[in-house]
C-alpha cells in the first residue's frame, strides 16, 4: 500500500462521516463550514479515487452519488480562490461554468457506476448497473452543445489574437471525449445484445477513463480557458457570443439569467487583435508560457473586400455570387412574385433542364409545355400561399432528377417569389448501398 | 373509290415514272425541270399518300425512300413561292429551315416503313421492318433539340409582343409528338421482348400517325411561324437567338454557315414590344386573324428593378440573394482563396452542421476538429489545384449527409475559393424505392 493509498483511506473515512451527515439532511454549505479543515485536505481530483475506495468498501452507490455535489462545490471553491471571479449572472461565461458543473457531476456519476460495475459479481447486478451507465452516457452526449459553443464562439476570438495552439489542443481533447462516449455506447449496445463478462470489464474501464477525461476537460476550461477569455475579451465580444450562443443553446436552464451590455456586438473579424503586455501578464500560467515561447502574432486579416455585399452571414462580391451558383450541385430558376423569371443558375457539376437568357422576364408557367402549365401554376400558387415546398421526381434521359418548388421569403416572411430547384440525384437513387458504404461518421 | 383516290392513282403512276428516272441516276433538280407540270399537280401532302399507294402496289421500299428527297424539294418550292425568302446562310431561321428539311425527310421515311410494316405478312419481314422503324424513331428523338430552340428562344419574343395563343398551341403539338415518339419506342421495345402480330399493327398505325403529325408541324413552322418571326424580329433579336442557340445546338451541320450582324443582341425583356399595323399586315393569315380577334396587348413588363444586380443569367437584388440561399435544400460555407470563411448559408429546409457568424474570417480548416484538419486542408488544396470536386458522406445523428467540396472559379477559370456544400439526403438514401415510385416522366 502506497502512502497515497494510506492518505486516501484516511480521507475516505472522513468522507464517510460527511456522507452520514449528508444522509441526515445537512446541506453541503453547512458541511463546508463544519468540515472545513477536512475538506481542505481533499483535492477535487482525489474525490473520484475516494469514491472508488468507498465502492470497494461496499458503501451504497446511492450514498456515494451524493458526493458528486460535494465534488462540484469543492471545485468551485478552488476556482473562486483563483482567477475566475465576478462573472455576472447570465453572462456566457457564467452559463458555460454552470454547464461545466453539470458535466462534472455527470462524469462523476459515471465514475461511481463504473467502479460499481467493475466490482459487480452477479450478471443481474452488472446488467442493472450498465443500464445506469447508459443513462449517464446518453445524458453526456449533449456535452457537444457545450463544446460547440467553445469551438465555434469562443475559439475564433483567441485565434484572432494569434492564439491557436491551446485552442486546437483543447478541441482535440473534446473531440476525443465525444468519440469515446460514442464507442462506450457501442460497447453497451453490444452487451445488451449478448451478455459477456469481458464486455463488463471493458465497459467499466472505458467509463472510468472517460469520466476522468471529461473531468479534466472541465478543469482545463475552468482553470485555464475561462480566466483567459475573461481577461482578453471585451464586452462587445461577449455580446456577440451571448446572442450567437442562443442559436446553439445551452444544456442548463438559462431562463431569468439574462445578461446584457450596451456595447455593440463585435465579431472576431471586427475585433481588435492586439495583445498588450499588461493583458498577457494577467493570463493563466499556461498561456503566458505559450506566448513567451511563441510570441504574439495577431491574425489581423481583413475579410470584407471592396465591392463586397453584406449578406448577414458573410460577404460576397458579385463575381463570387455568380461563381458560387455555378459551383452548386443543382440548378435554380427564380420567378418573382409576379411569376416572372428573374434569374436562373447553371451548375458546372450537373446539368438539369436547359434554360437560356431568352427566358428572363418570361412568365414562369410559359417555360413549361402547355400540358404542365396548370400544375406549374397550381404548385407556385400553393407555395405562395402556404409555407411548405413541393417535391417532384422525374427523369432527363436516364438521369433521375429531383425538382423542388420552394417559396422565397425575406426575413420578415414576405413572399419574394418561388424557386424551382433541379438536382440530379441519379447515383444516390440507383446506388444507395454504395452511398451507405461510403458513410464515415467523423 | 373516291375521286381523290383516282387522282392519287394517276399521280402515283407519274411518280413511278419519276422514280425510274431517279433510279437511272438523274438528280432531283433535273427531274423538277423535266416533270415540272406533273410535279406541280402533286401537293407535298399527297406524297405520303402516294407512297402508301406504292407500298401497296409492291414497289420496293428502297425505291420509295428516294421520294423523301423529292418531297422535301417540292415543299421548299412551295415555301419559296410564299412568305419566307431571303434568309441569309447560317441565320437562325436558315438553320431551323434546314433542320425541318431533315425532320420532314425522317418523318417520311418513317411513314414508308410504317406502310410496309402494315403490309408485311411474314414475322421475319415484320421484325426487319420494325428494326428500321426503330432506327428512324431513335433519330427523330433528337427533334427535341429543334423544338427546344423554338420554345425557349423564339417564342419568348412573340410572347413579349402579346402573342401567346399560337405559341402555346404549337408547343402543345410539339410536346404531343415527342410523347408519341416515346410511346412508339415503348411498343417497339415490347415487341422486341415478345413477338405479337397485334403489336405490329399498333406500331404501324402509330408510326403512320406520328409521321403525319411531325410533317404537319414542319408545315406549320415553315408556313406560319417562320414567316411571322421573319417579319417581326429585329436583327438584334436574331443576334441574341443566334448566340443562345449555340448552347442548345442544332441537329444539322452548321459549320461554314456563320451569320453575323452588327446589331447589338436584344433579349426579349429588352425588346420593343410594340406591333405596328404595317407589320401586322405582313403576317401570315393565321396571325392576322388571331390579332384581329384578340387585339394586340404587348407584354411590356420591366424585369430589372432598382437595386438589382446583373448576374449574367438574370437579376437579383440583395434581399433576393439572401432569401434564395435560405430556400436551397443545402447549406454552403464559402472560403476564399486564402482559405478564410467569407460566407455561409443556412437553409430553412434542412439543417446541416451548425455555423455561426463568429466563424466569418476564420481559417477554414479551423472550423473542423484537429483530427480532420489535415484531410480538410488536403481536400481544399486538391480542388484548388485540380478542376474536380470531392464528395464525402457522413451522418448527423440519424441523418445521412452528403458533403461536397467544390472549387469556385470565375468565368476566366480563376480560382476564387472553395465551397463546402452540405445536403441532407436521408430520405433518398434510405428509401430509394419510394423515390422511384414517385418518378413521373413528363
């Protein structure tokens, strides 16, 4: 038995005491007051080990699960004693921290069940515990909503400042965690099909490993990433993150947690990319070291060129708009609200029906043979009135062609016209099995 | 026997004389001189009837087929004595007339074989003749290239002038002819699978009917449509038709038949829609009657609005461009030649991968996890160097997603960037049989 194990054993005994108090109805806040010293000797990273110890000693899982809340609380205290503080309620950072509380707790629950699973003797016990493991894994899958906000909303502001190595590393770990979650789920599903004691060990070990990894990610974010972005990002940048984050959503309740600022939202491409020495000195050690070794090279690109048109989700000049329509795998014919052809595109990938510039201005229904005139008119009238689109399938020679008629509406929902979208989907319709073979889940 | 039949019998005898001369090597021009009077008594519309007569009398088909050239020649003479004349070599009208010569000849060959088929007694004879019928039918399928030029290039100029009834009627007939061609081919293919004397009669009658219909269309075009557009359309309008027609192509040789004009090409939406009384008086009777009964109501729409951008194949304002991207069944992310995200679109039909405005300006490869960074970079580098695109298949949850990476190039072939195109094709991949059931060939 190593010294560490001895310590853990002692600490585990103390934790059992705390558990008893929790069981008697005491709150974690009360316990923090009473067991202040005892708790201060326990690092948040020892909790999972203590939990495993308790599982070994036969403490009931339901009891141990209560420790998860304690773990999260201890973790927060550590953070409060460090860089991250004064985060307003509902601020993106506040919500990201709250998400991490939830993730940390779930990962710990996973660890507890994993330990119990590895210790289980009976098949029925194991099966019951695996069901619990599965529940937690399914919950943890939503972790991607948390990671996505970090990857898509937060990282671009760091990249703008020339900070890319830590963001790429962190994304890599988040990515690994998600892949491992998926693999774990696959093992569980295999076990559900056919019981196998070897799979039990595999699942237990994988779940333990995953729980550790996810906790570490929470730690890295809370201790390194968040203090960094809190130091660097302006209120305008947070305003942009805050409004954009709503599109992705949160895995915690956000009602009544509104944060607002008078600052104008600033997207990464609009952001001031400079990093002052004073700012750098305020950063966590890991970032200061990275910057010391690599220097600061802000990514001061300019994305909007002269002649660029602001299209809300980016900028395109006229040449790019023309070229983009040609690069699509489909061809469109747009008729305005008077049913007049106003524009058509031609794809260099797939040919649909021939259209020529002589049809610009033509009544849309006159672009079709008289036999189809009434159905074309009826279809356009329908999409004009209703919100849905219409789908048809036809052939051009031996090609299988999908024709969509879709209403074109502006942001306020006003009808601007209809678009006929013609796409050659022959290979997909004729060789779906080939397509399925090519599917790679990344 | 009706008087008409008597006449036909007499005329048929004369034609047999002419055939003998043709057989001896005389040219049609020579025969026209020699048999001037005899030929003048034969209307082009009697030729098919005479041909049927000759088939009945046992004249060899190879001989009768030579009459087809005579038919076309007689037809031309009739035309020359009427409205259409002075058409420059290579002018769109000249090429359309030449296409009609070919179509007329093919339809007549069809009629001859059809008559022979209906008269055939032996199964082996019938089969041989059906093979000939099939050859002609396959050739006649390219008739759509002729019709398409009329429907897409010529008609819009008439519609602009408020003339729509004759164009819709003519398109309807052209459409019917093409459908009948397709049906005839289906009957032939059924016969090829299993011989059936009833099918022989069916094919023979259908082929005869079709040959008559196609000849009539040639007649209507040459005698009514072409004189009308020759009278009405300006050189600028013909210039636009001429250059646009190249895109559709011709079914006759056009080399060395270049027609050019100094007039600036005029598309229908740019055309002067007014019809003067003097012009109307020059039109064929059918059009004068139509105009007399319905009046002249030029379709004087204006297609280009203020704020519209000229995109070569039509006009769109910024609101329409934004709305169109949303109406597509796919989502795109465009990175410029520096591999920076410049624009992304969001479809209201299908959701792909989440993108947010915070990625505008971001390095394209940084929008993906580090695990995929090298493949993303490699793919973009490949489409940058080569002209092709790359196709990948993946899943988002249970959705089957196609990802294309396509180079975006301007008209001169200069690389402007790459576009990632994400399309949800779940229903097509999972239910191809459903899709096939929905295919309607129109």
